[in-house]
């Protein structure tokens, strides 16, 4: 039974290590979730801009790229 205090200390050390490791992993997962949210918002903005461009791009020559999109004989 002399070895019970050493065993208890070893278990407490492992527990402390695992708690720290879990905390570190939690931070990484939260950071990745935030980055995914930012990427999702960016993709939604790009998709919205593309949809607006395609909806307005009916060949009437309106918009910032109208000069460039006109055929050379115009």
C-alpha cells in the first residue's frame, strides 16, 4: 500500500495533462469554427454579387463593364 500515494500522484498528473490538452483542443476547434463562419459569410456575399451580376447582365450594356463588353463595331 506504500505505492498508493505515488499512484494517486501519477493519476492526478495525467488528469491535469489531459484537462490542459482538452482546453487547447477546444480553443483550436473554436478558432476553426469562427474561420468557417467567416468563409461562409464571404461565400454568401460572393454568391449574392454573382447572382446580382447575372440578373442584371441581360446585354443592355449597363454597368461598370459595359464598355468592355460591347462588341468592337459599337
